[in-house]
């Protein structure tokens, strides 16, 4: 499915952003989807080569940490919307 569709395989983990407005779901369909809580709409998604098995969001909402089926390590992702260009 596309970014506006639900997961096509079982969900492996869920988590809320600190602001309570966004809800994250990871799935065996190799995606993480970001949902807008008030509207229930999928507002973003990430696609991976291997399924994410767990996720957590930092207290500031700036970072997302994931684990995956083919790795024993942690992957850290940064939300670029927290940064601005410095001239």
C-alpha cells in the first residue's frame, strides 16, 4: 500500500511522540508509519529493507530509534524539522 494505507503485515511496535499528536507504528511490512492522532491520517512513512521490530521516540521528539530483524544494533533517525539553516 501507499503512504495513506494501513500496514499490510502485523504491527511490531507502537509509540507516541512527546506532543501526543503523532503516533508511530512499525510493522513486518518493512515500514514505519506516522499517524496524526486528531485526524487518524497517515502523515508520513519510512520504508526499510528489513522489518523494524521495535521503535522509540526521544523525549524531545527529535530522534527515532529502531531495531530490525537483520541487525543486533540500534538505528537512530533524526527529524530534520527540528533544525534550521544557519547563514
